[in-house]
């Protein structure tokens, strides 16, 4: 992959070994040659260095490239080179390397044979540079324009490992809704797709149903409160088979089709506290193979997607803003974050070693006290230590990472409220949380 002399020996261990294993046999996408001389830094090295850079703390891309390849390239040269790399390279690279990693040994990643997949989106804040403020509009708030422009990203996630399977980045201001529909084409086989209320409407159910039918998968979505279904029949377990109206986009009074789904309504709460109703739609209509209460409890795993975004934003990058100065390089930075999260998911899986659930291995601890130090030492030891010694360092590193185990998560929830009321949200006056197991009861 690389033409640097140092890289040829270092690719067997450390970050470059993990990178090459993730890239796999398909390799880096080819780029159309332009006029002029051959670039001094190959495209594969550029992509590896950018991915390595976003998971580091202080330091520039040029410095981290030097750490990785024992070579130098000026910051100005890096800016010029990144500006000339077409976005299609990053999009194709994500399509090639993002793939399922969980096996049947990781039981938390499956439910009754179905691979658990979640779909959600987030926004990254962009820096207020002249190039960005001139091309990206800031959202309006009650107090005027937002402080920073945003770039929306949607991710299809393997929830049992926090492993991204596909990602789409809104370089042209696309909404999370639009990006999510594009991700459905990359849904894996034999999967159960989890989605929140944004996707619990007829328009998305239509796309999800078609995408799932092509690969033999199913969906479980939280229904939007605004949609009123029509009852078809009641099922033996108390759930209902309902029809939801698919309406014309520009003429809501015109019904194009009635979509049949199974609706599950449960009351969720804790003893001594107010309950609330949860309404779910699923394509799993067999009450024997897909018990309603199990599906209702399973939906709670969609929250793993929120924890994945926290890991990417707060523990990998540790900055409130993206560091790139243009829209295109900001999209590249987000793509690199997605790629490094896939790489770290593989390392976390390797650290678990089949001896404990992958998500019980502390992400923050193994990143700062395990993976980064181990990669550093094997890079420094390359050419000095023998192959056997380097392998022993890696094995001891993974063994130590298995010590960083988090306790089982508490059954805890916090009220959805805001400190300054917006629309119908209740006002948050005192911070509070509720502990204890959740109780589910079919309605």
C-alpha cells in the first residue's frame, strides 16, 4: 500500500497493521490521474494518515504523518493535497471497508438469529472560517442564528459492537431523513433494523419494507405520534395488525397505498413513577417467533447508537468543533472519524477475546491506556525487537485491555425536559434521574 521504506516494515504491527486489515484485499479506491508529476505521498498513505490524525490529541496532520511514516510533508502541502482528493474516494472507501464484524459468539449483537442494526443521525459543528460561512447557512434559533454551521451524518450501526456498517455525510445540507433513506440500500442480510420516531412514518416504512425484503431483513420502528393507523385485526397476543396510509407528498389528502405492519403498544415505567406508552411498528408479524414484550425490551438497545456518537465525538476527537477549514475537508474529517470508529470496534472485539461482552470493555480506557500505547511501543520496537517479541507485546496489550471492564449498566432514565421551555417540552427545574428495572405491559 505504501512506498515509504519505514512503512514496509511497520505495516505488520501497530496502527498500520490494523488499517491494512480493515482495508482488506480490495484496497484503496483508484483515483483518476491528472496532469503533472506523480504525487510524493501515495493516496493510501494520505488516507491512513488522516484516519490516524483524527484519533490523536494535540498536533497537526503533518506531525502525525511524520509519526506514522517517518517522513515529512509541510502543512501547506497537506491542505493542497486534501483539497484535490475527490469526495468519491472517501465514499467508496467507506463502502468497501465498513462491514459486519459480529459472529454468533457475540450474543449481544443478535436476537433470535437476527443481527441487531440501528439507524440514526447526528450533527457535527463546523468552524467559523470564511470558506465555510460563505457556503453553509447557520440554523435559526429563538435567539437568532446558531453559533456554528452543522453538517449532518447518518450511520447504520451494528449495535452489539458499536461498529459502523455504512455512513452518509450531508455535504450539501441534506437532512437526516434524506440521508437515512440512502443508507437503507446498504442494509445487511438477516438483520433487524431499529429506528426512532423520526422514521416511524409511512413514507419511511415504505422504503424500509422494500429494502428489508431484498435482503431478508426486518424492521422495528417507534411510531410517530402524528400517524393514526387503521385497525385490520387483533392478534392472539394482544398486538394489532394495522394499516398506515401512504399519502402523496404534495397532496396529503390523496392516499397512494395502505401499508400493513404489526403494532405493539406497551406501558413502560417503574414502580412508584408515572408510566408512558410506547408504540412500535414491525414487519415481524408472527407472534410465536417474535414475542411482543421481547421486541419492546429490545427496542431499548437503539440507545447504543447515541452512546456510539458520544464515543466518536467526545472520546475519539475530544473537540467541540471539526478542525477542517472547508466543507469538503470537514466531510473528509467526518469520514475519517467513521473509519477510525470501525477500526477501534475491531480492536475492542479483539480485546474482548470472546471472554466477555464487547461493550463491557471500557472504550475510553482501552483507547487511552491500551490501544494507543500499544501501537506506539510496537512502532518504536519495529526493527529492534524480533517478530516473536512484537507479537508478545500485542498479546499482553490485549490481555491488559480485558481488565478495563465496566460494571453492568444501571436501569436508569432521566426526564425529557429543557431548562428553557420550547413548545410543549416541560421545564427542567431540578436535575433528577430514576433508577430501577423497567416494567413492560402490553396495552
